[in-house]
């Protein structure tokens, strides 16, 4: 089959690789119909992780089941499915308590709980930027979708970014009527804004410096806050009469940049502490790593991100962090899509063939105007 393979910093190629096979009775093979390039894939693409040469990339996947193992009973060949990026066993204490993002059994990497497809340090699993994908524990992991091709561009967001955006608002403790500040108008930040409005926010303020992304935030009913025009925390304080947002979502991560392009890994955390009111919540779904050899400071290279913790403490704020447990949310979000309430496909800017993956990565990584969310069709 054809697959997108990592070959070094800013180098991905489409290569012929062996087809996946059933390895365990609980496996399924899915023929991929849509797979996405995720913003977190760019950390690997840029050489800012320890992803190995030859890794098949892709953790945002959906498609049609081609084959199932002998122990698979719920899922059958021909089913249209969404594949959560988390690989959960379904039986460990974390999976049983709803934290499939921290499965204790699926990742053999020492010191790392939780597994995923095609991602650095998340286990030996191939990704789905390919024609086919092996899915372990298929009965537990796969989400069934209505047959046909309706809502394809909406449903493809269910594997990661829509649940992750929702998770950010959940970690922040958002309640109906809250004013929500979202830092980052990339795909996850825009999904957090969409989620906040679905959850009954009175107002959503979205911070970024890219005009096309800010315009998209405005189109879905959020208030754009242009980082390039001044301190975003002060803009949020001014917009809320000096009170601050009730809660906030960090959707940027460890490669945060100021308007001049200088990297400051603590930048967004500091600005959220400043712009969220006392006792408010902060949900962090932007990626941070235990080590980042490419970071701009020695502390950050060791995964130590100093931020305004004293102010955070004195304001009595609370913070939730970590990768999204997709299965906790994806059924409900699927049904919101079917009902016409949620339309995450507003993000989609480009739909490319798999053979165009290298171009998609390069242009998305360059933050070219209008390259918001790239879908690949194998």
C-alpha cells in the first residue's frame, strides 16, 4: 500500500510499504477514506520530537472496515468507522475510568502511558496516512458511523481535534454563560471555540496573529483578538470590563511564538493566567513534552516551562492538562453532527490526494494563508 513516511526534519515521502495484517484476534483492518494532517504532526515534521525514521504518520483517521479478527464481535466488515487517535485496551484501570488517553497496557515505551497511531513515543503503531490501518482492540476502540459518505468532512474531525477542543473546555470547567478565552486559532483552538459555543458560552474570545485564522473565528461567532495589535491579555481584560474571562483554553503548546516570530514556550500559559479571572479554570490541550532538545532555553530543553505560577496560585485558578480521551466524547459529538448542531467541517481548507501529502505538510507548516485544515484522500 501507499503510506506517508517520515524521513527526517521537513521530509515526508509517499512510499510503498507492506499492507497491515491481523496480528491479534481483537484487531481490525480499516480502509482509510479520509485522514488528516494534524497540527501536532508538525512537531514531528519540524524535527522537534524523537520520532524515528521510517514511521508511518497519521493519527486522525476514518474509513471502512475491511477485515476483523476472530475475537471481534461488535464491529464487522463494511462498517464505516471513526478511529480515535488513542489506542485503549478497554480493561486497565485508566480505560475503565474513561481515560483511554492514558491506557496502561498499549504503550511499551518506558515512562509513557497512552498510545496512539503514527506518533513519537506513543508506541510501535503505524499511522493512518495510508491506504489501510491496523486497529488493535477494535470492538473497544472503533466508533460506528452512519453508512454512506454523508458528513465525511465533519466525521473526520471525531478522531482527534473536535473531541480535543471539547476536552479543553471540559478541563477549563466551562459552564453555560461563561466568557471563554481560547489562545490559538489553529484547528484545535477553533474546535475549542466551536465547542464552547455549543456548551452555552456567553462569549468566546479567540487569540491569534494570523489574519485568515482570526477571520475564521469571527465567521463562527467568536470575537477575534489579534495578538499582533497588542497584549492579548490586556485586550481580553478591556473586552470584559476588567474582570477577565471566566475560563480559558491553551491550544498552542510548547512552540508558542510572539508576533515577531520569537519562540517563548511559557507565553500562552502566562497570558492565560493574566486574562482569566480569579478562581477561573484553564484547560491545556496544546502539546508539551518532557524533553525538547530544539527549545530556545536550557530549562525548556529539559521540559521545564517556568510560567507565572505565583500569580496562578494567588488568583486561586485551577488547571487541567493532557491528551484528550476521545471515547469519552466522540459518540455525543457524532450525534451533534448528525443532528446538524455541530459542523466541524467549517475548518477544512484543502482536500488532497495521498500523493500530495508532502506538499500539504510543507504548506500547512509554513502557515500559508488559507491553509487551515488539510484532509488527505488515499
